[in-house]
């Protein structure tokens, strides 16, 4: 079993900034993302990823996302 944990503030902050930038540039969503922790395990060729993420966005932004994916 292989395992990777990303929990350092420096690394999680860098990943958070990257995700926020990609969401804004590629999808047009302005979401404040904070990645707190990433854990990955590989067992018998299967990969399991656990993300601890906080997101903050305006209600209108959430409604636009839900409408776009057909849940509103």
C-alpha cells in the first residue's frame, strides 16, 4: 500500500490558489477555495483520494452553478 499526505500549510495554500485560479479562468466561477488536507492511498491498483476542502461563494454564484448543471 502506498500513501501520500499533503497537510503542510505552504503546500495546501499553493494548491488552493491554483484551484481557485483554474475555476475562475476555465469555468468563470469566483469561489474562495481552501484545501486543508489531501490524502491518497493506493491499494491493489485502486486509488482512494480524500480531500478536506472549504469553499466560500456568494449565493448568486451557487445558484448559477446549480442552474448550469441542471439542479435548479
